[in-house]
């Protein structure tokens, strides 16, 4: 067996088989039924008794300009892990990715496709770390393969306090992977693109890593020289300022202006000190039911391997929306980048999608309170909507955290409105991919959309 | 009066005049004599009663691989400020910088040259911020000048917890600055280079901003096409991978490998929880007298303007050493970059000098404990030492924090030894300058050395 799955239905069958063979189940429990997790008697922080994994603590935010103060719970995970993707090329030069089928308790559908490796230093550096991480050797020095991209990337700044992961893609030398193993299969790029058109199959980590990979040569080879959407997109993927209305430097200066303007003091506090949130027997929730809840689950596998573990998860309210408005100018696609501030981002704000709503909270807002361009995206006529698929965020920390990811062509009035707002800038996808390769400030939601854009050429 | 100082002695006279005219004085006081600063009764944190400026708290570090734990005091300053340099060109195209003469209580010599603007958002964004910051308008949107470089840069990770400042250089349109004002003068690049050859005149912020400025065209115009040190240096300043042994991508992968290897969990704690440090009436000190002390000073000006303020300062032990080993390969200069871990750096480690000792602590270490290449630098014969000048760090937070900055040509055995150690990489100065322009991970000590390198062409 070659370990290669060529068609989307083969991948779907593999995922379904694993789901049933592993006899997976997850159910909610009250906090006091979680084995190994405790609320600290003094601080109220929710942490594992070993001090490992992650904890739920608080952030206090004081907005610089208005001095308004508020606080909220946050997931603290000090370790920066590796998200590693192994890639090889078939005879025609098409990339094939070594994907892992991975169960996470918070995953919608339990099992999704993850990169070749998801691991933290405590998994792979400690002497007695137990079972090694399969395929990790390709990502640690000395490497036999060629590093195609390698950079630290941030994750959700509304839910994590300064979390980052190393996103790395390594091209495998011929035949270096003799046997992928039960949890891994090679999947060609065109198949992965097909799977990205479906909801909840390609996990957040996979999308994040894919976004950092320069694919402009592959895309341009696959596209015609015409004026179609796909051809414009392929031309826009070059990691340079060609065809872009602003240089990378100008984009970063506009971002730095927003950072200064939106400056806030953010301080880690104890979960017990967070105002306006309530701890019940089975959830920590916001007084008005907004944002998210912290819940507890017990997860078990009863198939090939019997194991059970408990953990907290962050469960967002409703389904979020992240969207790029796009336009075509002289045969090059531009996306409208928004500078979005979040308390858990190290530098305060990053370049993200046009619309970035992590939760479905916006439903209750008045028209004035709604984020810019949200309605332009949600009410766009069908013919302008190029992509509209629900995808899941990290299932190891979030419970059914899902967002509608959309790519929508802007009409002329909307495009004109965007020009006037300094928080928004037109950029080429290639500029963002270039930034991703140098640990540039591109949000995880924007990286998902960059991965989804590849479904359109 | 043109507001231009052309010769180094004119600048020295200006600084000396200001020093005496302002009747400046700083003296140490016990903590309880500091007006407005208190140790918090519960946490022991040293902070201003208003909650503004900065505070002295603690960090607890748990090293990932060994699980060794330790703690230390740290300066916490959540605000990210602006270090802004205004530049114009004379008729021959030489850059002239609008420098500020600035008194800081911790400065060696009290008064040094700072960038055009040093300001935090609370200085320039708040409605009732009082007296405006002179020349700030050139650095805030909408700008009339052209932005030459603009990026967030880190500062000392051994003394600050994740401090960063926006380093920005703006080219002024002709005649936009009618009157520099008493505290500002235009100083040409060649004069600034001469001042950088002297100790303690060009402050850390100025050096940091200068390091981010692409000067390769100016340097190449000024240099011959030969094989001299200066010509090799000028060619090495191009912000590209040309003539470099590694690509930027390879440099960053090697850095990420060190980050993973040297991974540690760093957590902010209260100053009162720091182990092994003692609080006396007039200092917080390490039990064995190592690292640094926290002291208190009262500063006063009795000249044109009468004012007085008190504040804590961090006073390092002894004089540090930061040095680049350099070599010339085929007419291009390479510097030996070290990946140095510090607890207060957001990503754990950054690209720094070959040798980076913030304090004089190394004097007591055995040969085995001494940092790599320290002795190679300190014992190099005079003819290999290209630069050896003591410069000061930030005088607003540190008291007489001084380091010997050195640029030393490596002999063949040392250069060979460097090749074998994955923590060290040969790079061109231009690669580092390019990284600085994109908020890349180049340490503040390395940025000082990049500024000092310009004295050698």
C-alpha cells in the first residue's frame, strides 16, 4: 500500500473508518468530575495538577485612550509547539502532503485532518517523554529535507494569551518515508483543495501551515493567462509588491498606526478576579451569556486503544464569521485586510480578514455597533460570493468553535468605502503569504482564508 | 540660525552647555524617600501610585529541558512607545538627523543625544496630556514626509518583560521644520558617525533607530571598489542574501531551533515572590551581589526650568560586553550572529551579537562557564579590534548601564570553531538590517553594533 489517498471520497472513508474503529466519545461533565484538573483555592485559576498542558486564567484590559477597563477569562499555554507539514512532489511536480487523522475532543465531528506533526517541546525534548511523536525527526535538526517555510505564527488573541506555534513545511527527500503509519496518509494538493471546500474536515493547524506555503508557481502553471477569477488569483499569489496598491512597508505602517491608536494595557490576572463572569458547577460564563463559556469534558476511546482523559474547553457562543472582501484590478486579485485588535496578541493588533467575528455574538448588535463590512458580506448577492464554508478552530482547546469563512467580491460602493478607512488596506494574497513566511503579523483567521483562497484557482 | 551642528566639537559644546544651563543633578535616596512610588503591601511590587510609567515586578522561569526553576526582578512597562527620527538630505544627498539633547537620570553624563522623538501613547494620544511632544506630528498620520523604516523592536530581555518600541524614520519634506527648537539640532551623518566613536554620547534609542535605516547606497557611494575593510563593509550592507553564507530563511530556522531547544516557561510573579533577592532600605539586590540592583533616585533641574522627580532605576553590576566577531569573504563582511535566550523576550531568543553580556558578571566565572567567544574577543590582538567603545543603555530606566561594544576580526581557528556551533551563524549586516525593517528578531545589543559598524566605512 502506497499510503496515498487520491480522491476526496477515499479520504472521507478513511476519516469515517477511524472515527468508528476508535470508538470515540466525548461528553460534558461538571468541573468537579474532571480528573486531574482543579480550580486553585486562592486564585480560582483552572489548571492541571501537574502544572502542565494549559490553564484558564484572566486578562485585565485598560484601553489607553478612554481608560475603560474590563476583564475576561483566557487560555494560557506558555509552550510554543511545532505544526509540521511534510510535503513531497509526484512525477508531474504536484505537491502531496503527509496528513494525519486526529481526534480532538472539541472537534466538530471529532476527527479531522491535521498536519504531519502537532507537538510541543515537552512531547519531543524531554528524556522520558514516553512514546515518541511519529515523523517528528523530519522537523528537528539535522534535517534531511529542505525547509520550505518556517515561522512562528500567532493564534486567536481573543481566547489565548500570546499563544504561538512554529509553522514549518519540509520537503521530504525521495523515499524517506517508508511507511506513513496508521494515522498518516499522503494527500495531493488538488484533493486537499477539494476537502477545503467542505466544512470541518481540514483542521485549523493544517490551514495555518498551508497558508504559509508559497504556491504561486503551482497556481500559475495550473491557470490560464486570461482574466478569469482563478487567473487573477494565481497572479496575485506572488510574494512581492507587484500589482499591489501598497508596499509591504506601507501595510505595516498602517498597522502600527492602528496599534498606537488602539493601545491598551493588558495584564494577566487570576480567573477569580475576572469581573462579570460566573463560575457554576459545569461552566464559567459571561453574565449576559456573551463571548464564550468554559466547560469540562471527558473524552474516551474504546476501540483499538482504550484510553480516557478529561479537560476543560472554551466553547464560543454561536458561529463566527471571517471574510475577505476582494476585488480585481488589472488582472490581479486584492483582498481587503483589516487591522484587528485582540487582548491576547503580543503586539495588540494584526493584519486579519476584512470581517473577523470569532463568535456569533454580533447577532444582537445594533447596526451602529456591528463591525464594518459585516453586512456587506452577509447580504452580498450569491454571484459575488466565491467561498462560503464553515470551518472549525483548534479542537484541542475549543469546543465546536466554528466560523463561516467567506470570500466575497466587493461592489463598487463598498470598495470605495474601504479606501476611506485607515484601518483597512487592499493587499495581494501574495503579500500576506510573504509576511507569514517571516513570522509577520497575519492573524490565524486570515491564514485560514489564505488557505481557502487556494480552492479558487 | 540654521539649527545645524556640523562638527563633533559643536555638538559636544551644545551638550555641555545644556548640562550646565539646566543645573541637573541626580542622587540616590532610600526607597521611602521617593515621592509617588510605593512597594505594594501584598505583592511587594514597586509601582507609581498613579499606576502609570512602569513597575518593578518579578519573573519566574522554568527551563523546559531540565525543569530547573529560578526567579528575578524585572521592569514591566506595558506601553509601546515611539522612537522617531526625522531625517533630511543636504544638497549633496547626505542625510542629516534632527537629534534631541535629552537628560535622563540614569545616563552616564546625564545628557545624551536621543532621536527626534521619544514618546509613549499616553504622552501623545490622551486628551489632557499637557504639553505636547515636540515634532511628534511628523510621526503620526497623516504624515507629510516619507516613511523610510517603521517596525516594532524589542529591548533588553534580561531587564524588561516584553518591552518593545516602534522605531520609525521619516524623511522630512524640504523646509517642513522651520525652527527645531532649543532641544533639537540637525546633525549630519558623518558627524553622528564621529560621535559614535566616542563613549556615552549617542543614546541607545538613537542607535536602535539608526540600525534600522538602510544606508547601503550612501555607504557604497562613499567607499572605493577595493578590498579594504570599509569597502567590504559597504558591500555587506545591501538588504539581501547576496554574498551571505545562509539565506534569511536559514538564519530564522536556526534561530527557531535554538528557541525550541532552549524553551522555558516564563511567568510574571510579584516582586515579593522572587527567591534569592533581598529588599533593603535603599536597594533590592541579589543575594550574591550578581546581575543588578534596583535603586531609587531623585532627579532635579535648577536651571531654565525648575523641576524635580523621583523614580527607581535598574543598576547593572559592572560593565557588560557585546561584540561581533567579523570576517571578510570575497570582499563581503560577515558578522557572527549568536542566538541568545532571555526571559523577557516574547519569543524566547533573538539574533544578537556573538557575545552578549549585559553586565560585568562574567568576571567571576570559570573558563567553562564563560560564554562562547568571550575570551576570543577580550584577548584579540589590537590590530584585529576594529571598534571598542563603551556605550550606555536606556538612561530612563537603567542607572549607568554601560557595555563595551566591540567589533573584532576573527582569526582562522575561531572562525572555524564558529562553523561547528548551531547557535551561531555568519550573516551579512545587510541581512540583519533587512530583518530590523520587518520587526525581525534582532536584539537591541545587535542593533547598537549595527549602528557602530557605520563608523567603519
